């Protein structure tokens, strides 16, 4: 044991000479557990909450000797909630959060190994610290183990680089005796210190998101250090295409990402295998308009006073519709009333006019012709639930409005102005609304009315079948068939079935009308 302590002290002396200063680094040290209600793992004579605090105090002293600023989540045996610990680290924007723990496996009392966790969502140098901790634990504590992601509260909620170490098992009697010596607790602190210093002595990749403001194109740059081997960037969780170009990252936004506000995340891995911090920033992605869809109403406006054209401009950034108004709108003769992306061009005695619209680098010219004296009404058609179906133009002649699944309407109205706009609704029809669907009507005995129900459903376009359930075998057969059927009506039966869509429980066949309404709501239409 004395020889081991001597080796540790010698290592410590050489270590202080080898590693660079931690000046400027802010480290939060978190002694796990604490307080009367949370003692953590316990051995025969030791409690984890106490030895966590002792190691943390030794570690604070070692880190401060190297120039670091250290904040502890607790400095006495008191209760500190997990939320308080996480909030502290996030509030001070620490360079590293280190949570100190010891393990326990009382069912296997001879167990003694180390673990080091980083966040399961980590894309930062906490991964490296966790690896270094495993090596340091082996060197100073004598345990072997693994580093990996940990889906525990602190690793989820701490947003700065965070690690949680468990160097050995307090439930192991021999190890507990070892931990009962202050010099060995100092050795554990040295292990933490060495892992931390090893990271900050490394060449850590750096990115600069400060210069990235609103992104107004499909490509943008992030300045970075020149020691990067791989780099990654995301809008929310959507990956971006990244190319490394010496001291900058050239980033392309894939075309499937629509304009909007995103949480930009970027990180890099150095040529030495060390991760950068995870850099984040809210960003507005606002690419330029490169095409414009134009809708002109009516098809032909008369050349008389009170006539006008309405133009709706629908701008696109690649294949995404965007909410952008034109930079400029000009008319060759007359004037324009503009409201957002809608234009009104009145007849001013000139039959031919041209409208020029500019969106950033996109410019288009729209010719308009006023002719004749026939009044016209533009009619928008909507379903009874408000779904837009289409547009017709009425000049006073009867117009047939016909859409699949909706009642046919003869529209016969006289326009009341040279140009006017109107909206009407049409009702759904049940004809064919169950087309292609499979339905089973199941009951405990046959009735003549079931045939009528099946016939009515078949008139709606579905394949309706009657199944009589009188035994357990019948019930099992129905259960086996359920997954291949869209809807099932159970009349005075209570069986747990899983059809493609839904099972309807009916008290008797008279509830058919209600069942059809349920089918509509369940999405049977269409």
C-alpha cells in the first residue's frame, strides 16, 4: 500500500509539471447525494454521500491549484435536488460539470469496477473526459471499466459538457477499507484531476457561431480552428451537409428543409480524436425566393368601369412556399392596390397592362388584357367542413358543380358587379364513401335485418360480410381475421378485436345510422 501511495505522489509531482494551466476554466464539481434523506450507496462503515463530499473538496483544491475556477453544488452534508445541481451548471455556463459518485452492488459483494458516464445526447468533449476517467481510475484506484452514455437525470438536464464517475464499489468490503483512508480518497481526486487536465491540455476544436446571424441562402459558413477532422451541424435534429475547408465549415442546407426558425447545433472532432464543445444558437433560415406561382382571377375581366383583376402571388424558395412579400410591384399603366401577396389591378380605360413583380433576384412580368363587357363572378367551392375544392367562374349561365363524394349542384346566379367574388359550400354524399373498405357485421344470431344492413353498406361501396359468433371457435376465427378488415360492427357482443381502423359496439341493428356517423369520424370517407 505504501508503495502504491508513493507511486501516486510521484505521479502527481510529474503530472503538475506535464499539464497546462486550467486558468480561465470554470468547472462545477458535484458531490453526489447528501442530506439525511439521501445517503447514496452504503457499506459497512461508509456512506457514499460522505466520501463523495470528501473527494470533491480534494478535487476542488487540486483544480484551483491549476488555476481553475471551481463551483461546488454542495460544500456540506445537505440535500440538494438534482434540478438545483443541473440549473447551477447551466446558469454559470460551466466548461465542465463533474459529478462524483461511488457504486454499490450488494448482491455481488466482490464486484469492484469503474464506470464513467456522459450524456446520452452528448456531442461534446465530455465523451473524452469519460474515457480519460476510466484510464485514470485504473491508474490511481486500480479498477477497470467502461465509459458510455448515461440516460440519468443529470446527464439529460445538464446542457454543458458533463460527466459522472463511479471509480469503485463501496459495497466491496476490501474496497471500503481502502476508501476509509484519506490518502486513497485523495488518490481518487487525483484521478479526476488528471482526466480533466488531460482534456484541457489537448487541442480542442473550436467553432464560432457568433458571426452566424440570419441565414439568407442555402449555404453558409462557420469559422473554426484548423485541427478538425470531422464536423457536424443540425437544424433542430435535421442534419446539414458539412464540408471542412481549412479554417471554416462550408454548410449546405438540404432542399427538404423548409424555411423557418431553427435551433442550430454544431460540433467537431479534432484530428487527435478530441471533441469540441457542442455549440448552439437559435437561427432564422430565410432563403431567397427563386420562383413564383401566379393565380389570376377572373380568367377575363371586362373592359368596363368597375372591372378589375385580382392576382395572388405565391413565392417559393426551391420547393417550399414562403411568406414573403414582393420587394417591388410596378404597373405599365394605371395603379395597383397591394395587400401582402395579393394585388388588385382596376380597369383604367387601357385594355392591355403589364405588371412587373420583383422578389430579391427573381423578377417576372404578367400581361393582363381587359376585353368585352360580360360581368363575371369568381366562386370558391368549399365542402361542408370547410375544405377547399376548387373555383368556377360564373357569367350568368347555369354552371354544374360536381366533385366526387359531393352532391351535384346547379349554380345559376346573375353577377351583381362587373367583377365580384363569392364562396359557397357543397354537401358530402354517402355514395361510394366506403369504397374499397372491408366491413364485418358480427352478432350472436342471424337476423333478416342484418342482410339489409349489409346491403346498405355495400351501396356505400364497401365489401360487407355477416359473421355469426356462437362458440369460442367462432370468436377465435373472428379475432384471427380482424387485422385484415377495416371496420367491425359488434352487435350485442363484447370481443377484443383489432381491425385496421376501429371496432364499433352496437346494442342492436337499429343503431346503423349512428354507426355510419362513427365511420365518417373514424376516417372511413375517401
